[in-house]
């Protein structure tokens, strides 16, 4: 069975329903991608590499992973830390704002669980995915450890996948983010940046410039998400532009990029060529944005993906 592990953080999501009620769910970029990959390609092993706490909410979080058929072999339990939390508030104009409590979350301790035994097991995977958010939650020592682990995995033939997913507020400075991203691009075989991700940090405002930058960094498979209208790929030096049909009725773009990543990587692991993998990923992302929240209802999502989904 082909396998991929997504390294990073899943959080507790709280959303106001009315003045006295909040709805609670779980979300986070790597978790969202793991969910959509598994929903599209149930025969693949989609795992999460994270740390949760030993508390009731963490237990529910892991149950949620299992309900989505995500592999939890590497969902480690930290004895004293708890999961990160974020709260979404929507004002009268529909504008959303986010408040985070994640500075001391269990997931930030993930590297302490990556011993030789875990690394040996990860070396058998086909892909390991990290995002810019996964990097931002690690302190310098942990980040250095991660570079070593990724080098080892890459040396063992694991395809290292990186999505910069730049979130300025998670970094102390642009320079800090840039030096981490430089290292991650150099280690990645595959990268899935959005054009916006690199505009601020590197001044790259067009997909072809992003492709050139990622090629020079050494990535072989580059998939640039260029907003609602196109995706540009470069695989082993072959560049291709893939038009995307814009969705008329956009409800909430949260996790569009995550759904894209999960479906794209699942499609590639399933042997789809790049064109078909992009079509599948664009369909997944275009479906997710028609529903509120990070995780679209399974039945509606699976129905929309029926032409692409493997048995
Ligand atoms: P973004 O989060 O803007 O990077 O978008 C990620 C992916 O979601 C894009 O590459 C598109 O495939 C898809 N997407 C985003 N917005 C739209 C839209 N308005 N219509 C259709 N697809 C979209």
C-alpha cells in the first residue's frame, strides 16, 4: 500500500453560533490534506505525524482522525501539553477573524517523538509532507532536528513534499521564515506553493517566476496554485499551464489549498499523470469552497469526486 505522512498540527476549532453557543470541530492544514487525500483515494495510507495531549479533547481529536480513516500510528501523546485552539468570529458583513491559542501546543513537541525507530518506519513511506506552518511551530533546535530527519528520509528514497503555506503571524520575522523556506525548498522533491506565498518573502509575483525559483532550489515536481483561474506545473523541466474553471458560488475558501494538496498527492501516488492529478485536485478544491469550514461534508464531497475517486 502506498503511503504518505503529513507532519504538523491539528487544532481544536471553535466557531460562534450565537451569543452563547460555540460549535467545536477539528482542523489544521496537514490534517485537512490527510482527510481529503483519504476520501479521494481510500486505498492509500494517509497518516498524520503529530503530537496531541492526554486530555479529553485530544482523545476526541484522535477519534476524529480514525473516523476519517487516517493512520494514527504517529499521532503521539504528550503527557503534559494540550492541543492548540482557534476561534473563528464572523462579523455582520461575513468577514471572518481568527484568535489562536497555540503557542504551547502539544504538536510543537512533535520532534521529541521522532526516535530512530520512528524514522526507520517513516523511511518506508512513499511521501512525507511538511508545510510552512509545520516549520513555524518548531523552535530552532527542533527545526534543525527536522532538517536532519528529512535528509535521512530523502536519502532513503522518500519523496519530501513542501507547501510553504506562509502565515506571517507565525514567524518572528520574514528573514526567519525565508531561511526556513530556503532549507525546505532545497530538501523537497515536490513542492506545491501558492503564488501569494512567495510574493511577500521573495518578491515573486508570477507563476513562471515561482517555477524558476523552485527549479533552481532543486525541486523536480513543482505545482503552483495561481489563484482561482490556473495551476502551473513543472515536472522534470516540463512546464504546463492548467486552466481551472472558477466556481460561481464560493461560500468559504478555507482549506482550498489543503484539499488541492491532498487530492493532488493522492492522485500522483495512485499513478495519475500530472494533468489528471491537477484536474482531480482542482475539482476537490473547487468543491470544498462551496461548503463552510475546513472539512466539507463527506457525502457531498465524495459525490462531487466520483469521476476521479479510485475504488
Ligand atoms: P488558494 O487557496 O487560493 O491557493 O486556492 C487553492 C486552489 O483552490 C486553487 O489552485 C484552485 O484550484 C482552487 N480555487 C480557489 N479559488 C477558486 C475559485 N474561486 N474557483 C475554483 N477553484 C478555486
